[in-house]
C-alpha cells in the first residue's frame, strides 16, 4: 500500500524515484550512505511534539467558542479534529517519503546530498573548497544513537557584519541521521588529505604560520639582500638629510 502511495506522490510531485547521479570522482571511490531508521523515529518524535502543540491550540479555540456559542463550537471542533487528523496523516506520509528519498553520496573528490520531495534540494560540494567538517549531536539524537556530519565550504563572496566588517560566506551542508557519522567524517578527511596543498582543517600552513609569528620567513640569501637594501636606504637618507656632512 505504501509503495503504491509513494509512486503516486512521486509522480504527482514529479520527483525522481531513484538516487542522484554520483558526483565527480573515481568510480571505485563512490559510496552511497542513507539515514538510519533511528532518524525516521527522530522525525516522528518531532511530528508528535508538533501535533501535541497543535492539539492544545485547537482545543483552546474549540473551548472558547463552545463557551459562547454551543452549536457553532461543536461544528468548529469537529472541523478542527478532521483538520488535525489530515495534518497528522499528511505529515507522517511526507516524513516517510522524504526519508526514503534522502541520499548522501561521497567520492574521492566531492560530496552530493539530495533531500526533499516537494522542494528537492541537491547540493554538490567539492572537497577542495571545504573549510570545516564536524560531527554534531543534539540530546534526542544522542538518545537515539545518531549524529550529523556538517560540512562548510567557502563561497565566492562575503557578507556584512554588524560592526561594518566582512566575513567569509560559507555554504553549509548537513548529512543528518547517521549512525556512523564519525566514520563518514574520517572518510572525507582521508580524501581531503590527498588534495595537493591541503594542510588540515582549522590548522594554518606551518610555514606561513611560523613566518608570521616570528617574522623569519626568508632564506639566508634573501636576508642578506634585504640588509644591503636597508644599508643603501640609510646612506641615501643621510645624504638627503645632512648634505653638508657628506661633502
């Protein structure tokens, strides 16, 4: 029954029924990951919390009208109950459908994430642009044994800050509902370390860091040349400031 409803809804939404095409990378490295069934439970728990809040709101509305107009209150309460049931069934079905259509695909060069049914979002992140990758976990996720891998890549522009400065514009992608989040993070980190000039996330290039911290970013030959230039500048300054002393 569910599979029939799923096909009908996917046709109605004109949503793709299969996984997305793999991102750029070697064929042997491509791996597809799916959210855990615990993530589906997590989504249903969030739905139950939302439906509880909605039922309290509808209950207050129904009681308020019943106290003033009994017949109208009964009719409105019946309508609210039907609406509450319809919202619950529709939300339950969409959560299950979105879970089934959620894909995470990793290659040795990039990452592709597809989520959504009504509003389909497909993100492709090139590893060369990744600025930060971390595992996050909320209290309910911790109880269910699932986590999120959050990946941030630097964009091409910047955004203004309240103090008038600018910060890097990051693109953020999240792989939600994973039981093996640490393994996926480590896999991506392994691929990142194979990228030329990669020095580690959050770790500056040691060569540039030592140069900025100590001011010794030059070879001995460069240092000698700079000393000669400095001597010539001092000599020229002496001639210009005290021309008579040099006659």
